[in-house]
């Protein structure tokens, strides 16, 4: 019986991995034409300043409205887009859309010319020879100053990058583009390495803030966040916290000196018009 059960489990696991292979195959096939067919869209998630609760901007998060599978999240297709090279045109498209969107928010807000847009960069984009030229062109086309843009790169994608590999990011930073280190704390963080990176913001991964969703907060998580905030501020870096889901958490993180927060407690990722409403609500 044990053997039969074992056999069964094996079959289930096998069927499961077959389904995954087929799904991966079907997604890979549809990917090259998805961009021209207009199947991608972007949701925006507000970034909120913790001291006063005002909306400072939003992160652009790409989705794929697949004709068969419905809405797919980036975790389901970004790795495929990286493998197939589509990430470069897709990433550029996201950047163009986001820049145009930021222009619209700024025009609509009038008195608030400080709304920013955050865009995620994948490793292929980072090493692409036209990253700087393309980014500058996109900003110019949108009539947006560099400081209206924040590019997010993950800690893992920068590990091992030498000065030559970092040069494009440094050039963008020198132009005034904000560079954020995404999912900070999940990779191997050689802290002295931080000083050499052209980043101005640390985005603390949500694994560190999960233990603060309800009181009492996990004391170890509190100590870790405290330490990171103090280190970041010593290095003149701002701290953004991801995955803030409760009021208790938001209050705690504000108390710990985190600068900006993002999470379901404030808003889920949504259509661009919604940010507009949130930001205007602040102004009143
Ligand atoms: P990320 O940049 O770390 O983005 C944050 C992720 O956390 C998003 O997932 C967001 O929806 C989710 N999130 C936000 N608030 C909360 C919360 O309170 N609780 C929980 N549980 N989750 C929250 P999403 O949209 O599925 O994106 C996943 C990842 O895909 C992103 O992680 C980013 O690395 C990547 N990504 C998204 N858009 C792009 C893109 O245009 N280009 C590239 N290269 N990568 C992208
Ligand atoms: Mg991000
Ligand atoms: Mg992140
Ligand atoms: Mg993340």
C-alpha cells in the first residue's frame, strides 16, 4: 500500500510538472507577439510618505492579459521574457508608459510637481548598452525631469557587479535619476559594498516587516529594521518598506524611522487614475 501510495504521488507530481512544462511552453509561444498585440498593461501601487501619509508616487507593475490564461503576474512571465530577450523591448515599453503616466499625474496635480514613478529593471536591461541613452530619450519624450524617475534594481542583480558594470547606473544617478535597491535584505549583502553602489534608496523586503503586522511585533524583526534604518540613514539612503498590510505595521515602521511605505494597507496595485485620486485627496 505504501508503495502504491508512493506510486500515486509520483504520478501526481509528474502530471503536475507536465502541466507546468506545457503552460511554460504556451506562455513562451505567446510572448513574442504579446507586446505588439497590446496584451500588457501596467498597474500602479502608491508610495506613501510615512511622516504625513502623503502619496509621493507609485511603482509601475506590469501584467499580461493573456488570451487564454487571463491576467498573469510578472513572476509568471518576466523570467520567460528574460530568457527570450523580450524583456528589453518590454522593459522599454514599461518605462515609456510609466514616464508618460508620471507626466499626466504631474500636470493634473499642478501644485504638486514632485510625484515620482518607480520602474523595475531586469538584469538584461542593466547590461544593455543602450540603457542610458534609451532612458534619457524616454524622459525627454515625456517632458519629465530625471528626478521624477526611480529605477529599481534588486540587490541580487548587482552582486558581483564591478565598476564597469555599474557605470550606466552611476551615469543615470549623476543625471538625477533615483536608484533604489529592491528586495533589500534577501540577497547576500556585503554592507561595505553598499557604499560603492550609486543607490539612494533601500527598499526593505517584506519578509522583514511581516513580523510587525500585529502587536506585539516580533522583537528580532524590530531590531533588524532598526539596524537597517540606522545604517541607511548614516549612508544618506532613504528607506522604503514593502508589504505594509496593517495600520499597526505602518505605525510601527513610522516609529522606527522608515521614510516611505508601500502595501495593501494603503492601496493594492491598480489603474493609474486611482493614484491621481489618492494624491489629490492628500492635497485637500
Ligand atoms: P517588487 O518590485 O518587489 O514589487 C512588489 C511586489 O509586492 C508586487 O508584486 C506587489 O503587487 C506586491 N505587493 C505590494 N504590496 C503588498 C502587500 O502589502 N502584501 C503583499 N503580500 N504583496 C504586496 P507583483 O506585482 O506580483 O510583482 C512581482 C515582481 O515582478 C516585482 O517585485 C518586480 O520584481 C517584478 N516586476 C514587476 N513589474 C516589472 C517590470 O515592469 N519589469 C521587471 N523587470 N520586473 C517587474
Ligand atoms: Mg520593485
Ligand atoms: Mg520589492
Ligand atoms: Mg519583492
